[in-house]
C-alpha cells in the first residue's frame, strides 16, 4: 500500500509538472496580430515578370512534379488547374514513379507521366518546373531530377513548402527566397545561405522562384500567366478564379504559430471521439481547384476529413483533364448531410464558403486555424475572427 501510494503521488506530481510546463509553453506563444501588407513597387513587379518570361518559346512546357506517396493536395492540383484554364502553355503532371499520386491530406490522382517517361519523350527538358510541398524533402529521385532540369535551363518554381525541396536540391544556395510561414525557420536552419524575404508572397532570384503557403499558388500562377501571355489574359483567369486583385504583397507577420492556433489544434485533437468524415461526390467536369480547396480545408480542422465517392473505381476527369481516383465506390449517393457540395461558384468563393461553414460547425477559432494553415491572407476578420 505504501509503495502504491508513492506511485500514485509520483504520477500525480509528474502530471502536474507536465501541465505546468505545457501552460508555460502555451503562454509563451504570441497572440495574433493584424499588420497591413504594403504595396509592391512597380519596378519589383516588372523584375519578377522579366524573370519569369518563357525561356524557349511562345507556348512553353510546364510540369508539376510530385512524389507518389505524399504530395500536398493544393500545391499539385491548383497550379495545374489554373494554368490549364489559361491555355497558354502545355501543362503536365509528373510523378517520381509509375502509378497514382497520393496527395495529402486528401485526394488521389493519376499523373500524366513519370519523370522517366517525361525524360524519354522530352530530352530537352521543361521550360518551367513547379515543385509542390512533399512529405519528404530529400527524395533522391526528385532532387537529382530538379538539378538536371535546372541545368537544361528550366525555371524552377517552389510553391509553399516545395521551397524546402528546391533548397535540398541546392538550388536556393545564396539566393533570396520564401516559403510557408511554418517552415521558414526549418529551411533557414538547414540552408543558412538562403536570404529569407518577408512580406512577399513570391520571390524570384536567378531562375528560381519560391512562394509562401498554399493559397499563394493563385497569385504565383497568375503572375506566370502574365509573364507568358500578358496582363489581359492573367486578369481574365483571375476573374474566373474569383480574384479581383492579386500581386506579391504579403503581411508575413500575420502568420505565426499563435496561442489560439495551438489551443484550437489541441482541443480539436482531444475530441477524437467526435471525428467526422465528409464525402465529396465526384462528377465529371468538376473544377479541380475548387475540389482541392474544399477537400484540403475540411481535412485540416483536426475534427474532420474528406473522402471522395464515385459510382465506379475508374478515374473521374475534372474540368481541365485531371484524373481523380475515388476513395470509395458507392452504389448510391451517400446521405446528403455528409456531403460537401462543390457548387458553380468560383474557387475563391468556394474557399470562403468552406471556411464560413467550418466556422459554423466547429467554431470560428477552427476556421481561423484552417486559414492559417492555408496561409490565406483574406482571413476575413469580421467573418471568422482575428488574424
């Protein structure tokens, strides 16, 4: 009994100290701030466009490369969907090996080719290589292939944490760059010669361009479209996406690991017994950008995830030719209350609507946390809470 009493008191003391330590750590985290993004000088915008001009021809070849087992959903699909709707370049989705690409946190797609097949059919290389975030920054096949493409003259664009992959390939050494807010410190620790640039959603230096977090793919691809085909074409695509303004401005200080973010993630994780799984019924012709945004957002709440349904196991082709493989085959539509509807609204409206719905279901702090993960600058302070 005496021994048991000591064990009990010891466990209680350990738990108390652990909670105290956690409380101190939590209190050390900053509170959200709402700094304003300042305009980008025109000379800097012109320099960015000049850096992104097509290196070889009027209709360039653009590839988006990913590893088969875990490539970020929006980073892989959003550039593809935006560039293909612009129809100013030939756009291919590549994988490191044969078979489908499993995206994270959700969706599975069939690539157009493996990097080996691409090299065989395009020995001259691509004009642009877009590098998404991947679960591994050190995949040897990706790193070697990126170096080869760069040597052949391709312009490299690392979107979101894809910048870490580009850095691991040695292509950011001594260059100015940015990345998703959560990974800035990690990238600079691994590659100390990189010159981090704050308050810019995209940074270009000597043939290599990098962006901030996930939703930065929108202004990045629009800037690339402008560099290839002019401002009018970029504006038309922006309207189709639902953007009335876009450029490189960014309030970097608004995005950080804050106390509300940490508390929301913890509390949502602790309610694991109340986890929800939502379905997305795949329809031919669905907008792949809207699909990626809504599936990604609902899979980042720490309370829910999304999965796709279709009548057969065959891939469903989206508006711009992305072949999405359903997670489950359903003989009939799943119950309506568990479906996430993808309406005819433009992608930006779809994301805003998803964040609003997440806020209504799980509370505004969860919507704020999801927007932070997506590094979405229009956090909508009046709609979903503080930045």
